[in-house]
């Protein structure tokens, strides 16, 4: 049994699979650039992405230990707020992490998510 399997519960299974995907991508990037190690990775994670940031940090820190090239990599996360644009009046507004059902300005329910669904690698720092 892997160390992260012993310490993670069902609530973190999604974050473990996300961490494994990040690790795979980091290994691919490191190999492509002939890197000696990965120093840091910066992620953009939206509030509506469904990712629990604390669980992702825990899963990443546990899983990276299986890869010597990543063992000292620092995970930096920029949480992107949930923002909407009203199709009726054109205003943008923060939803404060909650799913909005109507525009704060005009009351329209015709809303489009502008940000908050992100979940991607923003940049990677390598030691070459």
C-alpha cells in the first residue's frame, strides 16, 4: 500500500487522482526539458472546480515522494474566485464562492460563468 493510500479517505479520492495527473504532467515536462528536478508548480484552481485545496495539497505532498525528481517540489495554488457576467445588463460580479441564481444589479437569471471553473497548471519552475 502506498503512503497516500493509508492516509487519504474517500473524500480525497478526487484530489488524489488530480494530484496523480499533475505528477504525470510534471514528469513529462521535466523529461522534455532534461530537468534534474522540479522546484515548484503553480496551479490555478477555481472555486467552482470541485477541488478541495487542502486535500489536493495533502495528496500532492504524499504522491510526489514516489518520484525523486519531484520530492522537493513546492505546490503553489492561486484560487480563482467565482465570477459571473449578466447577459441582460452586462455587469460582472463576484459570487462570494456561492452559486448565483440572479444578477445582483438587475435580477436577471441569464448568467454566464466568467471565472471560477479553472483547474490547470499555470507555470513550472525546473532545475536544469
